[in-house]
C-alpha cells in the first residue's frame, strides 16, 4: 500500500517558546492537527477542510508555522505541500 505514512496524532511533540507562540491561534492548531492526522497537504486542501480561504491557510502555514518548525514544506514544480515536522 503506497500511501503516505500517517503520524500518530496523539504522539508527543516538544515545543519551545517560539513553537508555543505559533500555536497560539486556533486556526494554526487546527492546521497542525490536520497535517498530523492526514499527512502532507496543500494550503488549498487544508483550507477547504477548515472552511477558510486558501490565502488564510497559506499565510498561517508559511509565516507562522514554518518558522516555528512545527511543520515542514515540500516544494513541487507548481505547488507546495506542507507536512508535520519530523523530529
């Protein structure tokens, strides 16, 4: 079965002060939860799941979460996929 390996959403994640600040917004928490539950995804797909604009999701992912190292970015030719950080 060739699907992406899913992370355990209940697994412990160590956060520093920067990471805690990044997760201070409810949309950010929901984005991380979706990534940890369903694996890599685009901002557009995540936005559709949450009922928010793709611009809002992209902003939260790129500026807030990526700098806190709670997610990673997989860049493709035309799209970027975000994934939970690997520790």
